[in-house]
C-alpha cells in the first residue's frame, strides 16, 4: 500500500513561512521605489510630512529631557516611530474617533489635544483627559494592552448605527498587543458587524523586553486579519509616504462602508519602553539596533528633500526652535493647572453622588478647606 | 396590572425602554432570534428590528467593550452576559474600562450601560453558571449593582437602571425567573436605585437580605410571627450603593440584626452591611450582629447544591439565636 497523504501539514506549515515584502515608497537608502505614488505629492506636501516627523522627534527629545528633570511624569519614548505615528494619523480627519494607547500621544496631539493637556496626562492630572473644550474626538490613552481594540469596534458600530457620514474610528496597539484576546475580539467584532474602523499595529519589535518572535509563530502580525475576515497589509513603518498612502486608502475604504482594515507598520523603538527604568541593553544588542538606527525615517526623508532643495540643516534647526518654543509654552500652561481635589474625583465617580460618596465628598471638602 | 413572572417583568421593562428611547440597544449571545437562553428578550428583535436587538460574536469581553464604544457614540446599551459566571472574561472591560470612563474623563463622558446577567443557585446548572459574584463588582468604584428580589422590583429597577447614566450591573436571580409571579403595573414606572426596601415591618429583629434570600427571610419572618416574634425584613435591592440609612434606621428600631447572603462568607456584601451597622449604630444593638452565608468553597457540584446554599432553616436557627441573646 502506498503512502497516500490526505493532508500534508509539513507543506502547509511551509506555506505559512512565506516571506511578505512590506509596502514601500521610499526605501531605507532614501531611494524612491514607487515613483508613481511619490509623484502624487507636491513639494509643499513633502515639507509638511518632513516637518511632522521633526515635530514628533523634537517632542520626544524635549519630553525625554523634561522627564529626566522631573517636569513630566509617565513617558513612553516615540523616537524611531515618527513615520508610523505621523504618517498614519495624518490620514484621518479631526471628526474621526481615535483610541490611542500610551505611546500614541504625538498622534493624539495632532488629532487635537493641546500639548499642555498631554503633559498634564503625563504628570497625572485629570484635566489631561478632559477633551470637552477642544472637542477632541478621542478616548484618553489606553493603558491595558489591547483593550482599546474592542472599544474601537463599539465606537465604529455606533458611527454606523448613527449613519454618521464620512467618519471612522481608528486605533493603535503594538506587536505585544496582538497577543491579547481583546485584539482578536476587537478585529473580529469589527469584521462581524462590518464597521468603519482602521486598526494599526505598530510593530516596533519588542513588548518591553519580549521580542516579536516570542509573541507568535505568524510570519506577519497583519495576517491575523485573515482569521477575522478583514483585509490586512504590512507596510514599512519607517517610510512616511508608505504609511500615509496606506492609511489614507484604509480610511477611504472604511468610510465608504466596506468594513474594517488591519495595518501593521514595521518600525522600531529607538529608546527604552518608558523612562521608568527600562534599559534596552538588557534585551537588545548593538548589532541588532544599528541597522534600525540607520533606517531612521528622518534620515531617508531628509535625503530626499535635501536632494530636491526643499530641506537643509538650517531649515530644520529653525523649525526645531519653533517646536521647542511651543513645548515651552505648553509646560508653562501645564504648570498653571489647578491643584486636584479628591472631593472633585469623588464627584466624577457617579453622575449623581450616591449617599455614601456624598458623605465622603463632605469629609474631603472639609479637609480641603483647611 | 398584570400577573407576570420575574422574567416576564424583565422582558416588559426592556420593551418599555426600547419603545421610549431609540438610543437603547440590546445585544449579547443568543438574545436576537432566540430571545435569550431564558427568553428574557423573547420577541424583542421581531418587534424592534435587528438594528436595535442583535446577536454578537461569542465573547464577553467583546460584548462589554462594544458597549463602552457604543455609549461613546451616544447609545444606551443593554448588553447581556449570558450567565454571570462568565463575567471573569469581561472583568477588564467592566472594572478596567467601563466603570472608569466617567472618572478618567473628568466627569465629562457618561457611559449609561446596563449589563444584565442571571446569577444565583438552586437550579442545578453546570459549573460557572450560578456563582454569586456580586461582591466582586460591588467593590468597583463607579459601578452600580442592582439585585431585584421580585417581579415588581425587577421591572421598576431595570427601567431605573437603563435610564440612569451610570454603568449598572443588573443581576437577575436565575431561580426566581419562573418560580415567582406577582402583579406588575403595565407601562413605565421606576423603583429608585439608592433605596433599600422594608418588605416587612417588625420590631424584634431585622433581617437584611437581597435577591432570592429575601424570600427565604420572609418565610422565616412569617414562621416566627406565629410565635409572637416580630421580624422586620429589609431588601437591599442595590448592593452598590448600599442604602445605609434604611438599614441603620431598622437596626436602631429592632436592636437585633441578621444579615443574609447566598454568597460565600469571604469578603462580601454581608460584611459591608455588618460594617456599616457596626460603625453607625452599634450602641443601639442588644446582640451581636449575625451573618448567614454559604461556606467558603468554590460553588458546589450540582448534586450538593441544596446542602451548600443558605436556606430558610439556616436563617431561622440564626434568627432564634439572636432573638434569644441576652
């Protein structure tokens, strides 16, 4: 009797290992690899994109320094992720609803949150999460990894039920986030209800110290969309134009009522996980880091723009000064925030304080009056 | 007035709210075409359409996260967790997300979500279907926990819960679903969420209970009345917040108190009630406060359920002990 294989799992596993090339417009050497897409953008557009990345880099550098000086609290460094963060956020309108995680503060600011409020959030001040004055369409930054993915499905279902025109929900998580149940429940609910949502995975290689390959046997994180029946794509997260072009197409697709999209951006966190004692030297080697540092999204776009005569060291230095002034003003404004009161926290727990909470409000008000 | 079972009263409450507020949505596992595994949502999808009453994928965390998101878009979601024992799957979305939303947004964003779920023992269910996990949610700031003990309260409290802008965990007693019938007003009425209910007045002893144990306590009160003992029974109705004014008033009136819960003795609702009375009224008491609860095991295997659940006999024995204390 010959060996007849009904199903060949070895072959099936091998199929799963097939390498995917991420979408790219400008490669790591600063060469244009997709001229047709590149040509869609004017010189002004390119300068705008470059400025956004320099803005995020400067915000990072200042936030880093301010954290060390004790003038900011919690800070999750974003250096290296500028193309991924800015390129994705720029594709959305201020009326779209954003559900950020804690490393997505630059996108949240670009979405409408004043820097001084972002700083208050970092320090641990409730006003940092009060979006009413600016009507920021966002939920405060998520701490629990992946939880925002489900809420995004809910917001998007609400948009669909309300028949809100040309509006989507969008959210971010990291590579580690894709291992959470909530990640899967979020994309699955969004797919089942065919809601206008765009899900980003910013794959920066590490969940604190745990490398991407420990998270899953899947070759890409993007392909997790397949199980939920939603379109997915992997894109070079160090390439602003590739991220922007992809995010724009995703937004357009979702807003047109086609359902959700999942996008994985391949990026790298140059610094530590947070400024609270994480040391990447414990889990990353210089040999591993160096190619990513060389792959800096700012380097490749600086080259392109400089070659075109659109950018120079002087232009960048003068723009950095502008951003620094903006940040300085924001810190000053954050310093003026009123001292928080526990009685006010208590008032925020329920819409109308319950009798027991009311007792506690009274007690704290008496204490605070002293 | 119409005679309704406990579960019919719940369906009726849901119907009134689907009718009166077009932002209400009912969703969960099997709540659509099937009308819920207990038929709590029977006929509602046919009456109000699939846009308002719909099935979801089978994932509790997803159901609650969906609720928070929908509330952010102005809806008033009424999700169902099919059995409260399944709530562990959704604990982050309840205690880590939903309950904190108003607080973390500086009181600017309300999330009026009412999570309905059956709980409680006595119907020989498989594991994880009957556990009394109310204390777990009652210890979360920002959540209301409501436990009706009869059809009238079930309807009125559910309507109040849905109309309230805070997140509510609405715990329906599984055993009472079909075993209890009563006259229930038609149309809309509310039962206040912050008020315990003195279901029977008395002067010698106060029994404080909630959900199905209220009915066990009433049996004891009736029996003792024949012996000339006057027992007051207070139904907490709400476990978060607890109406300490009503229970303290009753304790000061009868001077003797017994607190009853179906849940294990471990840190729980009864402990909280005992603490409040101890702090606020201990000098009015003539006897130590008594407590009836289940033993501190995991919820028992079905065949042993009747030996485990606190019942009228347990309550009666403890009540006598407290009444006789000198």
